[in-house]
C-alpha cells in the first residue's frame, strides 16, 4: 500500500514510502505479469518478484503494513535521544530579506549554560543519548559558548557511556576551515548552510547587517573546507531558498556548484522555497515568492548537472518536523523553552524555562498539543495511503492555525515524481536497479 509507481520510457521507477527505497525495474512487462499473477492469488515464479519481495515492495497478505507504519512513526517521534536545539546566539551578522527573527537577545548567558549542563548531568540516565542542534540568530557568534557547553556535555556523556552528536545551522560567513576544526572537537559533524543562487541573487537576499555582500566569503570558506579539512565524517548540506528571480539562472548555479563541490561526497544540496515565515522584512518581496519546487527539479533534471541529494533523500524517509518529537526542545539564550524555531512570537510556542538548578519547568498542556495526534483526517488525508507515516504532522505548528483542517504535505511528497526522476537521472546510490 506504500508503493508509488512512476513509468518511464522503457522501465519503471518504484518508490516505497515505508522503507524509503527507490527501485528501477528494467523489465516493466515482467512487473505487469507479477501484478496480474498476484491479482489471481498466484505466487509468481520470478526472480524479479523474489528480489522485490525481499526489499518489501511486495508483502504477504498477513503483513499489517499500517501497523508497521504506526510503529515506525511512534519510534521516531518518541525515541530516547534528548535532542535540544540551542540558540547559542540570538543575534545575527546577516539581515536576510525573508528572515522572521527579531534579534532581541544576545549570546546564551552563563547562567543558562550552567543550568543546561546541570540538567544533562542530572537527567542523562533518562535518555539513550544526546544530540544537540546549534541554531540562532547565527550560532557561530557564540563559538566560545558552544565550546564550553560541548566540552562539558561530551564529558558527561562519556562518563555515562551514552552517545553524543551535534549539528549546526549557520549562514557560513564565519565557518572557515579553522572554525570547522574547532567545531569538530565539539563533535559538530553536520552543517546546513544557505546559498541563494549566484552572487547576484544571494547578495540581494542574504546581505550582512551593513548591507555588504556575503557570497564570495561563503564560497571561499566552503572551498577552504573542501581543500583543507580532511575529516570524512563531516557533511555539509548547502540549502538554496528559491525565489522567482533565481529560476532564470538556476542551471548556471547548478553547474557552478557541481564544478566546485560535486566531486566531494561530503557536500549535498537541498532546495527549498523561500517563504513567508513571519516578520516584517518578507513583506517587501511577496511577489518574488515561488509556489512550487517542481520547476526547480525539472530545471535541474534538464541541466544535466550532478548534485548529491543526500539530505533530500533523508527527508523523504522522515518528513516530519523535529517539533513533533517528544524529546526535542528549543533552548533560548535566556533559558526560555520553545518547541519551534520559527514561531517565537506565539504564546503557544512558549513552553516554560530551565531553572538555575537544572530543572525544566514546562506547561504540559501546551506540550501535549504539539505531540498529540490529529483527532480526524482531513479530506485529502482520508484517501492517502501514507497517512499512517505522517499523520498530517509534517509541521505540527499548523495545528494551532485557523487552516489546520488542510492537508499538511511535505515538499518531498508534493514533488515526489520530479524528485524521483532527478534521482534516477543522477544514477544515485539510492536507486537500486532490478534487471
């Protein structure tokens, strides 16, 4: 029930939402014969059928796929890893045209740092591990604070024999090779960095606070990381927020990035729509906001460039926002606890605070609204075979919106056919061929 079939000229692409597997079936006639045999309640005598069944594109009648999806959903949302996102600094050296943040506070305070370390020390036994996400503002404005927290928590986890990992969302301006080496000692191994197309467009949407351009500095930093940092566990997702003006030079941008970073498997590329996430700045570019990623993927497909899509693939398998996870919280620089990194101004996003002695004081009535399942399926969900995997919770904050009765599909689901064609054309490692 979770299969998606996409016929191509001479072969067929298969995608299974439950297993997140992509298959290329080179004999579509044999696939048709298998389906006909199954409709007649016959077991096909076919090596292709055996291979597809092993990879769960076909399952036995006794298999309750919805239960498997339910277990998968619950396991992901209620896993035992403590996954806080820490606003290391709520200031930023950029003033992006679509940014929603107001930059009311500065770096995380000493009192909050001490409180967080105390919380980890007191509560590590309740978790299977710790995974910290560094966010802002711009987190690298607080590099020393990140090092201080990381050193303490890594030591506590080592003593408690619990795994520790970290990732960071940064604008990349301060992330030169030397900074990456510093952050590697803090076990920060994955980064998301935004580049909004070629310099002409990027510098219009992502300028410094004084209006100066940033494209060349970020590219220079990425080249330095590529050439000077040898750590293989490092991964960098270059995110591009798409607006209408960028589309005209998308192929050029793709070719440029493929030439610069396409041969380094540590770099992958993620495309998103620049959106209205709140705030005043975005009002000046309303007419530039694009509505669909299909055009983006089609242009990339036709351009022939090869850009790793690792992060896109991972999101296909787990499209639900971290805010739906039981053990995911946002720690503000002043100790305020949130659930979402976007809706900071909404009261329902203010869950509580961390006390000086390392205790979390949370409003569980609010928290339960973020975690609870929808009471009913909306019309589109009622006919969707992947309901059990997402529960219309791709963005759990939508439950608080007036339009919460609408389907809340992920970008990867909405543009699935275009993404599958792109993976296919890339001869991606994620596509398994069935002869």
